[in-house]
C-alpha cells in the first residue's frame, strides 16, 4: 500500500503527466508488465480528515 499526498487534484495531474513523459518510467512499466508481478491495482482519491495535520 502506498499513500501519496498532493496539494490538490491539479498537482496530482501535473505530477502524473510528468511521470508518464519520463522515458525511464515508461521502460519500468514495460518491464513490470512483462514480468507479470502486478496482479491487481486499485486507486482511490481520499480527502484528509479535519483533524489530520501534515508533518
């Protein structure tokens, strides 16, 4: 499980676009798909609870 914190949805979109444009990331995805290690993946966007404070 990984939890990534973004400023907002636009920040997430910018960072994901940059990642998808990175040749090393594209190569990693190809190798990962070829290896077949990922069985399933689920993504969820969450909003922090009112009492949550970033460190």
